[in-house]
C-alpha cells in the first residue's frame, strides 16, 4: 500500500508553498481594508454626501436644544421684567421645531444608511460566496465548512454596525470637533490650545490602544469561526456521536471552543471599555484644566468670567464628539476584523482558473488525451509519474487499480478539478486550461463517490442536473444557468408542518415552483423518464412519496446506495459528452448496479464514459481497460485481451471472479 | 425555556432570567451604573460649584477664591477619575454579562444538538443550527448591553422625580407627561418591529443554511458547473435578507429619533408649564432653572431605556428561536437496566421480535406514514456472523441501526441479551455495540483521537497498543505508520486528507478498539478494495476464534457477534447465516447455499455479476458470429460476382 497522499487531499500544512489557502484573515491595514471593502461593495458610499449633509443638520439640531433651554431661561424666565410668557412660548416652540426637524433628519439619515449599508453587505456576502465556489477544490479544503459559513454570515454582520452608523458619525463627529474648535478659538486661543494639548495623551492612548483592540477583535472572529467549526461537527456528525456514545466528550470539546470564544470576547470588552473610559477621563480632566488655567488667565485679565463660563460650555460640545469618536474607532476595529476575514476569502487566488479568451467548444463525442501528465499535491510527493493515455471518442473506459494507485487523481484531472503539475490533459485536442469552464462543465461531468444531495425531494435533486431550462412551448428562451426563478431549483418557502412541533426547518426546500407550471411539468417528465431509462422506476415507486420523497439534510433520509442512485440520475440528466464516474455505484447492490450499468451502456452509446471502480464488472463491460499501478499506467487494452494476458489485470480479475461466485 | 404570557411579561422574564443566571456580574454592573449616574450629577455639581465659588469670585479679584483654584481643579479631577472608573466598570461588567449569557445559550443549544436523534437533525439544516449559536444568540443578548445602564440610573431618575415633586407637582406632571407618549410609541414600535425582526432572523438562518449546504456540496457544484445557479440561489436569499434588514432598519430609524427626542420635549414642556406657574406665583424662577437643568442632565440616562426598548423585539425573537431548540423533545429516553455481560466478554445475543418501523411522512406531501420495516423476526445467537443481503432501499440500514438504538422500532422489541433495548441505561449500548455506518464521519482530531474517541489518558481510554491492534485488524496500520506523526497525525476536517476507503477502515478500527460484543457493519467496506475487505473480515473471524480458544478448558466462549450488510458474495460466504431482506420484510433466512437453492430473489442478487458476464459474453459471441456471417455473406456475394 502506498502513502496516504494519493486519492486524497493532503494535510493542510502541506499546502503552504504551492497551493493557495484561505487565510484566516487578510493582512491589509485599517485604511487599506476600508478601501478594499468599499471597492468590493461600492453601494456603501452611494449618496454619502447627501446623507452627510442631513446628518450635520441632525447634529446641529441636537446642539440647538441645550442652547434654547439656556436662552429660554436667561431671556424668558429670568428676564428683568419677570417671566415673559410669550417669549418662553416662542423660544420653546422654536426649539421644538428644531427638535422635530433634527429628528426628521436623523430618521432620514438612518433610513438612507440602512439602505446603502445593507445593499453593500449583500454584495459583499454574494461576492465572497461566489469566490468560495470559484476556488479550486484543494483550496476549498483548507478551511472548515462551518468557518466558511461564518465568513459570509457572521463576519459580514460584524461590518454592519460600522457601515450603518459608525462611518457617517465619524465624519459628523470630526466636523463637530472642528466647529467647536473654531468657536473656542473665538473666545480664547490660549485655552483652545490647552484643550487640544490636553487631548494629545488621549490620541496617543487611542492610537496605541487601537492596535490591541484590533488584535482582540481579530481573535474573537477567529475563535468564533473555530467554535462554529466545532459545533458543525456535532451537527453533521450527529449519528456517529450517538452511535459511539461520545456525546459527553464531543460536548466537552465544544465547551472548550465556546469558552475560548467567550474569553476572547470578554478580553475585547475590557479593552474597548478601557479606551472608551480613557476618553471619558480625559474629557472631564480637560474641564478641570480649563477651569484652573482659565481662572488664572482671568485673574491676569485675559478673560472675563462670562467668557470662561461660555468656554466651558463649548468644551463640552468638543468632548462629546471626541468620546463618540473613540466609540466609533473601536467599532471600526471590530468591522475591520470582520472585513478582513471576508476579504481574505475574496482575495484568495483562484488556482484552477479560466484563462482570458478561453475557448468554447462544440458539443459532440469527447476525445480525451493525457500527455505525459504528472501530478503532485502541493509539497507532497508525486502521485502520477508521466501518464499518457488516448481515450478515443465513443469509448467506455474503465480505470482500475489498487487503493492509492492514482485512479481518482486521474478523474480529477480529466474533469479539471485540479491542473497537472506537468504535461497536459486535452479534450478534442484542446488543453483543458484553454477551455471555458462553462463549455468544459457542459461537456464533462463527474459523479463523485459520495453523492451529495440537497435538502429537498428526489425530484428536485435529480432535476438539479438539468442545468439549462428545458425547452417548453411557451416562455422559453431565458438565459441558461442564471435562471433559477423559472421553476428550477429556486428555494421557495414551504409551509410544511413539522412533525415534532419543533422549529420549522426554515422553509428551506429546493422546491419546484408551482408557478413555473409548464417548466416544472417538463422537468418532472424528464426526471421520470431518466429514472425509467436507468431501470430505476421500481425503486422510485417504492419510495415513501415517490419522486416527492424528501431526502432530508445531506440526503440522510436515504441510504448511501439510494443517494448514489439519485446522483447517477442527476448526472445522466445533465447529458454530458463525457461522464466520469468515480466509484459512483459503490454502495449499490449488484443487481441494481448491473441494471444501471447496462442502462448507461445503451443510453450513452455515442458518448464517452470513464468509470473508476473496484467492482470489475464495470471493466468487463468496458471497451477499454486502463490499469493504474503506483502512479503509472501499467496496462491498457480491451478486457478480454488483458484478462487473457499474464499481467496485473489478469490477477485482479481472477480474484474478482473468485469473490463474486 | 420558552417564555409565556404577554409581550411585556416575556420581555421582563427574558431580562430577569439573564441577570439571575449571573447575579454577581449584574450586581456589579448595575452598581457601577448607579455610581455613574450619581457621578454624572457630581460632575455637573462640581462644575457649578467651581464656577460659582472659585472661577467667578477669583476673576472678580477674590484672593481666597484665587487660592482655591487648585483645590477646585483637584476636586474636578477626582470626580473625573471616579466617573471614568465607573464608566469602565459598568461597561466591563455589562460586557462580561453579555458574553456569559451568550456562552450559556451556546452550551444549551449544543447540548441539545448532541442529545437529539438523527431524525431530528435530518429536518433541521446544519446552517440554521449554526446560526442559532451566532446570530440568534447575539440577538437574544443584545438587550443586555444597555440594560445595566438603564437599571443603574433608575435610582437617579427616582431621585430626580422626588426633587421635582418637592418643587412643584405640576412641573412633575409636565415632565412625566412624556411617559404615556413613550409607552404608546413603544407599543406601535413593538408591533411593527416583532414581525420584521422575526422575518430578518429567519432569513439570516436561511442564508446561513444555503451557504452551509452549498459549501458542503462544493465538489458537486464544481462537477456539474452550477456555480452560477448556486450564486443566484444564495444571492436571492441574500437580497431577501437585505430587504428584511432594511425593513427592520426603517422601523428602528423612525423609532430611535422619536424616543430620543421625547426627553427634550419633556424639558421644553416643563419650561412652558414652569413659566405659567411662575406667572401665577406658585413657583420661584430659581426652582424652575433647577428643574430644567435636572431634566437636561437626565436626557442621556433616560435614553438608555430607549435603547433597551429598541433591542427588546430582537432579543425576544432570538430567544424564542433558541428556546425552540432547547425545548425540543424527541431524544430517546433511557431506562436503568444493565446488560448481563460486561464489555470484552463473549458475543451478544440479538433478537428482533416482530419489529416494524414506520416513518412519519416528513415530506408531508401526502401526509401518510410509511412502513420501512414490518414483521421482522430475527434471532442471532452469540458469536454468530450474519450477513444481511437485499437490494438498495430494502430496509437493511433501518434494520441494523435499530441494534445500535439510533432509533426505536414503532412495533415490536429489540432484545439485546434478552433485554429490551429501550430499558437499557444510558451508555450501555455504545459500550458494547459498535455500528460502522455507510458514510464515515471523521472528527477534526488526531488519528488516535478518531480511533479512541476519548481524551488521551482518560479512564478507560484504549492504550496505544490497543489502537495499533485495531488499526492492524482494519488494515490501516501501514497507512498510519507512513503518516508524519503516526497516531498523532492530525486529520483535516471530515478527514479530507484520507481516501474513502481509508476513512472506512478508520471507522472499522474505531469500532474494533472498543472490543464490542456486537459489531454491526452497514456496508462499511464499500470503498475498500475487495482483497483488503477479505483480509479485514478474515481477521475478525480469526480474532473471534482466538477469543473462543483462549481458555480451552472452560466453556468455549463464542467471539463477537457480527451483523454485516454486504454485497460481495465472498464476504457473504464468510457468514454463518444470511438474512435476505426485501421490501422491509425478511424474505428468507438460512445459509448461503440454502437461500441459493430456494430463494429466487436472493439468487438474482447473488449471481447478478455472473449472469451479466455470461450475458455479455453471449452478446459478444453473437455479435462476432453475426459479424462473421456478414463477412461470409460478403464473401459469397463477391464469389457470386
């Protein structure tokens, strides 16, 4: 038996050198992160100047109230001629008007911000999501699925508070600080200088503290991601946990992850509280300093008492936004921590990428050629040592070999899930690297061993293979693949009652929309026909609800063999020119397997198939057998020829016959 | 955990439960907040005092006041320091409270995930379940951020109201007039916010669900090239979430300014009423000034209540989403019976007594329950190796999973050593029955951890030599030896760095290391080379023999009872007996030869390959013959010309 690295993806730490991996967080600085974030979601800054103007009005309105109260008291109530009711009424109603106006502006600002922020976040989510699918399989496997989910959900949410409120308030605060400084300068330049100098230590504290706040928040994001990874295990591996009675240990591991996340959160709270309260401290200390210095100045005749009292009021107008700014800067660090995690995904290089100007091919029988193909996993040993193969069109090819011989690697190279490290894989004479993905995937489809099913019905899962909308008499002609609304696998809400009365599963089903009537009808007919042609109508009929049978999460309501049946039907419906089956019927009973194999034989006549199988019945039925041994092609030829020769295949076949009789 | 009663009642219960669960933290948080309230008054008093008795007289030329300047500065500085400390303490303890309650929710949720059966999990998307531990948990605890602030200043507000009362009841009434308005505004807000936020939280879960499912299906998406389709599926949900969040945002955008303006309106109202009271001579102008400043100062603390009110709808929705999981029932109940034998002893006897399994219609389309198994009556003697054979979908998996009590039969009994499985104590079955399922789940752990499923050094954890024995039996020892780190080699998430066959063998080792008395293999070697499979199965048989022959003088103890779902006839041939399952019923049972002789369904399965090979050879021969005939005809034609 050879090393473990063959049919497999390699341990993560081996991927550093050659393979791109999804970094835990991007290394961009704060401003670079903001710039990149806005570049990704330009909606965030849309209409910002109008919003800023309204925000300034709102802020001004809030300042008017204490001024109005003071004026009312001074000129209305404490008027020399006694309280002036009319004046009070006038001032109070003016102030009320200003208040209402300010509230209105504030509401408008909020609504505008919510709109632009949410639009930007939706774009960020979708771009990150799409990029995950664009990444090569090897890169995808460098990050946990649960943690990837948090990159497009939780990490994005972290950004929301800042972009909804923080960004604009930071600008408003800065302007308020400027205005307050200007007013202070009018009263006393010296005191103004005193105020600014007093704030110098605070700016230093903030600068210094922000680094720690940033690190603390980054740690929180990472720990929350790790926690989700751990929790995801308990959910996806629920059956194993139950079967081995290890709920307690799994629970302990999760508790550890929860506690790690909690302690990181608590630490970030302490730091945030620290920077914020240092802002409070300095703001109030400045009052003390101004009182002392102002009095001394006043005594020296540089300032009147009235001026000093007015100045004290202005200092409070100055410190308010400064405190607000420290709060926002903390929030900014939180947002940057989340943003970096999402940007890290979006900026992960795509290793198996489409070239600019890639070719689109005509459909037709597929001719696959491997020219001196070598492959090694990043930093791993070479697992294919110069494989050259010519697989003519309309040929049924069986690839056989021991576990770890390199069979699956060949399947992944032929379907361009990976690129060879040397040599070339060609389809009808065109290097796969030069082919457009849309064209390649249309022509070549892989059925992996573990048939993944979406939570939905058998019908919906099989119909997933119908990648383009079926031609229907009316309303056809919408663009393929993009179009999911038309009764394809669009997710609609279903009001299915839950049996146990627990939380509904979110109404998430890959449902066929009843509105897409004809489309749905055509799909159903196509799926029914596919199952019939594959000889699986009996199996469908025996299902609890026929084609409507719900398969449950990850298809777990079906057995592994049944999932493979649906996966075959799905691939069959995709109608590729080349179908690559990687142990696609390994969990199916022999009688059914034989039936499917025969059905595929007759149905795919004129097309090419490459089948990777342990069960040599497939090889018996093929036109061409390729025997792979330790990364080399050991034998190639028709079954009868190889079985008669005295080679590896003859041995394998003899022991296969012995096992099945 | 669910909350009952009116919305107000549920809101109060939610806040009270959270605080009660961490009384120490909340005493400190609310205390610090109270101190903050007092010090806020302190700052304004101190500034007032400094102005009146230091600044103004000093500048006016008062020598004594001039000497007091430094004292004034010191007093102000001292108040500033205390205020900052109070702010820090309030925020730190409030933050501690929030993260602790979050951790509590997460623990409660994940305990349930571990407790609830596979059938429950099938109906609850993983993405949703993950989302409960993040977004819903954050929503449920958001209210605890401003809560200590609001509660802490209650005293301050009470004192202010008392002060107002001493000044004038009418002024007090004017100041309090905003309360009913606040209540009314809040009622409108809650009514609009609850459905909006419910929808938003649900969509958050949906988005997480689509993401999780789509990422799990990454290979399939690539294989079929359906990236565009997945993007629009996710994008569609994301846009719905965006719309829902904007709706929440709009409600909140309208509520916040109103609730924040109300205290100021109250202040202006007091001024108006106060001026009238002054004109009637009931209130002195100085008193009104005091009242007005008092109210101005109260604006921010009163707003803290606004924040609490603003967060409440989200908190209730998040909490209720969590409670639905926390209150979910369906976990299998355990009895307190024990198996008569202990782990490591001879094989277990198994009996399925007239067992039937019905499935409630999960798709609900036709709302009828489905019979998966019916009238299954099987007895397996200790130490026997029994093969379960049947077509895909016949009910084999359902049958064997009953033995590990992954679920309970709807009818009949599963008897392990004669004891009804339902009455057995928790932990008894996993200790003695090992089930290897079709698809293997690998934990993100070391090889050792994945085999032992125990912490190293934990009591009862298998030793390394036992682990190696199990790996050897599963024919995985060489592979593990080649790994950097050997037993300590980390396996990536879901064992991504192992091949399918290697994962299955690891799962077999995981079962074997427990020295189970009943080993259930559910087509557990489908991805393993036939040769390796044979080795493993023979190894098992040898081990059973060793167990039997270890003490030849005493009773010959039969080895591990093995029940295996198998397709390969060579594997079936190793079994003492075969159970043929068809359409949820036992079609026949007996030795392989017996079934071959009398069970046509079984014969069809067992000889499928053979028949197919013959058929194909015949076809080829016919084709060849036809070809030859054609050639001959051609030749004849040629000759004829």
